[in-house]
C-alpha cells in the first residue's frame, strides 16, 4: 500500500512539474532572445562590420554563383546540340556526357569573354578619342568664353568692378584651401590611391577565383540540385517540401526570364541606337550606344541614367545635335517600353507599374545599382509567395480569390459566408412597397415588348 501511494504521489508531482518546466524553458529562451536582440541593436556597427567582412570573404563564391547562373542558359543551349553528336561517336555514354558538358562550359565562358572583349574594344578607343577631343577643344572653348567676358566687361565698368572683387576673393580662398586643406591631405590621398590599387588587384583575384568556382558549379550542377532537394525533404514534411521546391522553380523562372529578356532587350536597344546615331551623323555614336544599351538593363530609370552623360558628351561637341539626341532617346524609349520590351519580357514578373517603381526605389536604396537591377525580379518572387499564401488562406475560408470581387464589398455576410456589396445594401434598405414596385417594372416592360 505504501509503495502504491508513493507511486501515485510521484506521478502527480511529475505531472505537475512538466508545465512549470516548459514555462521556465520558454521564459529562459525569451529572455536570451531579448538580450541578444538588444545587443544586436546596441552593437549595430560591430554587427555590420562582421557582416561586411563575411561578405568580403564570400565575394569569390558570390561571383562564381552569379556567373554560373548567368552562363547556364548558354551551357544548356550548347549541350543540347553537342550531346547527341558525341553520343553517336563515343561508346561510353558517361564519357560523352562529361565531354559535352566540359565543351559547353568552355564554349560558354569563351563566348562571354568574347562579348566583354568586343565591348571593351569598342568603348576604350572611343572613350580615348572622346577625352582627347575634349582636351583638344577645351582651351579653344575657354578662350572664346573669356573673350566674350572681356568684351562684355569692357562695355560695363560696374560689372568689371564686381568681377575683379570676385576674382580676388576666389584667389584668396583657393590659396587658403591649398595651404590648409590640400597639402596636409596629400598623404591620405596617396594612401587612398594605394588602397584603391590593392582593392582593384583583390577584385581581379576574386574574379579569377569566381570563374574557377563557376566551372565547378556548372560541371556538377545536377549533384548540387539533388543535394539541395534532399535537404529540403529531410527538413520539411512532404507537402511543405513540395511547396518549397515549387517556389524555387517559380523563382528561377521569374529571375531567368527577366534577366535573360532584359539583356536581350538591352542588346537590341544598343544596336538600334548605334544604327540611328550613325545615320544621324552624331558624334561618339559607338560610346553613346554602349552607354544606352548597358544602362537599359536597369528597369524604368536606366534609360534616363544613360541619356544624361550621353547628352552631355554630344552637347560638348554640338549643342544642336545634343537637343536632337534628347528627342531621339525619348522616342527610342517609348518604342522600347511599348513595343520591344513587352514582346520580349511579356508578363515575366507579374507586377504592375507601381510595384515595379517601388521595387526599383527600395532595391536601389538598399543595394545601389545592383539592387535596381535585381529589385524587380526579387520583389516579384516575394509578391508571388505572398499571393500564394493569401490565396491558400482565402480558399480555406471559401472566399473569392479575384480582387475585383472586393472593390464594392461593404461587409461579409457571416451567416451565408458571402460578400455584400454597396448596391445590395441599398436595395435591402428600401421600403417594401418600393421593392415591389421595382420588381414589377421589368415585368411590365417585358409585356409591352411582347405587344409590340
């Protein structure tokens, strides 16, 4: 009897202790999380420095993954034609597959290198010519401007006095700035130049490492895909894992369609710009076309960002042609935005114009120029995930999925689980006599139509 009582007492105490242990553990985790969050905010600058160091360390891997993702469509295109050809001439299928993959990767990287080399070959000589021309014509333009000022000053003594005072103060300010600001900062300027050269060499080294990493990724991309799916199915249930993999496939479709389409669109715009500027006999036609084509990769704001320096370059050579170029670029961007762009991109993002501008501004504000480029497809993926989650919730509640059904909705009828619009509320609020009269009117109209 005593043993049974002791067992009952122990079971009761164990049963009573469990909730307190759970509450204590949850409280402990909440306190630890709060303290960690506080120190994360309090030591925000230290956290950002750690993140910056971490990103610098991962820079070669990031470059390699981005390069592999961009080159992958070219690899798939080349492998589609090489693999059947090699399988007919090689007995072992595995060796044929590896050979096709290796040749496709090498051909894709060679193609990208040739494209970059051709662009540099087009831009650098034109840029050198433009800078050399500006340096050659600048003294003449300055002399003509000074002659105009001297002629104007000779005719107006009051202006000459103000100009003399302004030149004296400007000279004094420049001497004071050179003595107190510029000369003490020469050491920092030299150190900054040295740091810039070291940074450029480091970036070049990271690019080389990134190319090697991209080769490894492209050669074994099926293995990485299989490993990633294995981890997903290990961590999540079957239904959730299927949803995650479907979302990743859709994200790849959005990103790939947008980026490849935007690159093709920018290439077409650059070629059209060069052809039109060549026949219009515009100066710096090659350089301007490259600037317009490259900046066109940035949605919405890109064409205007490229038009500003191009207009300045052309106006320095010929102001009238600069005005013609502004008109031409406006027409070209209208053609791109209404005809070429929609034909190539279609509805790859599924975003309205407002959300496109929103994504560009937010992405550019956080990540700069790269954020302006990837902001639209990234926000499109987020928008797609939120829309799927919202539609799933609305299906569970047995409510309409189309947003147009909610435009005139005033409330939800809880009894019938139906949306009630404003017009239906007005009909219900009318007196019964008026409702009957309104119900009889269509019948009279039908009878009159039959008599006729």
